[in-house]
C-alpha cells in the first residue's frame, strides 16, 4: 500500500462546551474549522507540520495530540505493529486554549482520518468512546464528531450522546480575548461540592435550554443560559466577564456564557435578529473597558461534525 492510499484529510469543527448550565455534558459545533492531513507510515517516524492559530506551540513528533489519538486508534483495532508512524499536517483556525475545543479537533481529526484510511472499522460511537477517554470528558469531542448540539451522559465509563439540530437558527458571537486560559486552572477554581439550590438552578436551566431548542421556543432562551456551578467561580479568571455578559444582553443577545473553560465568551442570538454585529461590538468594547484586548467571531452552528474532504 503506497502513501497516497494511506492518506486522508479531515475537517473538524471547533466547539463550545457547557453552554452555560450544562457543565461537562452540553456542547455545540461551530463553523470555525481545523484541517488535519494524515498519512500513515509503516516506519516509526512521526513528522508534524502545523500552520495557523497556535502552530508555534503545537508539539511535534510523538507527543503530538493527533498522533496520540492515531496511535490509540491503531491499538484499538490491532494494527499498531503495522503502522508505527505518520505524517501529520494541520491548518488551524481554532484559537488555542480559549475554550473553543482546539484539543478536541486534534483528537477527533486523528481518529476520523485514521479510521477512514483503514476502511472505517469503527463507527462514530466507538470513535467517541476513544475520544472521550483521551480528552477526559465528552462535551467537546461529541459535537466535534457529530456536529449540531449535543447532550452527553457518562455511565460506568461509557458515553452516550444525543445530537440534534435546534429548531431555532442560532448565531454564535464569540469574544476572543488575547490571553489563554488552561482547562486545568479553570477546573482548579471550582468547588468540590455545590448546594442543592445551585444544583436545582442548573438542572432547571439546562432542561429549559434543551426544551426550548428542540421545540423552537425562542421566548424561553433568556431564562436558559444562566449557570450557578462553574461560571461564578471562573469569572475571576476572565476580567470583566459579568459586564461582557451584560453588554451582550443589552445589545440584544438571548444569553451569554463562558465558552468551555474560557477564556472566550459566547453570546447567542438568532439568524433573523440581525443583531450579531451589534452584540459583537458591545462585547469587544466592554472587554476593552477592562483593559482586555479581544476580537470577535460571528459563527453559525456546524451541522456535519468531522468530515472527510479528501481520500
């Protein structure tokens, strides 16, 4: 088998996890993409080339996250002794360590490309299991794989995901501050226990969010994005977070949340509102008032998830 037959290129969407109240279980795929070009090698050399966002900090060689995913996939299907290396080329548009799922794009990209090259021995549910194992939780890898809006449940180490397309056509406005925020630090500030009151607050909002999206009830969304179990503790890590939320809502957003573990903040409106540019400007301006330089991204909901674009 020559190298051309051992090659696949995959497009993977960036993602936003939690969506406010759905800590570690809700996620959505966005129309910002990373591209991964994988060639499997029988030799043991791992060559990594990267361009775009954060490319200077992406590990080369065998520490590369996409290679780790490919290696784990090969072990799963019993072909690790056959393919011991790879050429991995990535073109990255998703900001790194900002809460838009950049690590998930590498994991999912590696898995989907390797699976395609070797004749798709695993289905997407089986790929999700490996991706969740590598990432630690499914809230980003699930939408990266399936697209749309995802609800994921862990049960005795097994992950189950429900993916759907909302009946409300959402516009996603992301404010991207000029500083990174590691997931490890963002998790470190969280409490080990939460009150019954806060648990009920989040359960009700997360339930309302899914119900509103499935039924097309735009009028219920302003109630649905609030959170009591992670954002109040993380706001000290993102200067001006609460004020940026307020500015977004004042400009017409239906709600706002930290994107994943941050540092990005994401606001939600509808495609028909026409308010996305106004909301974006308000968020950037409010960050500026807190001495934080930022840029905005206006995105749609990705409907496909990871997609093979060349084989």
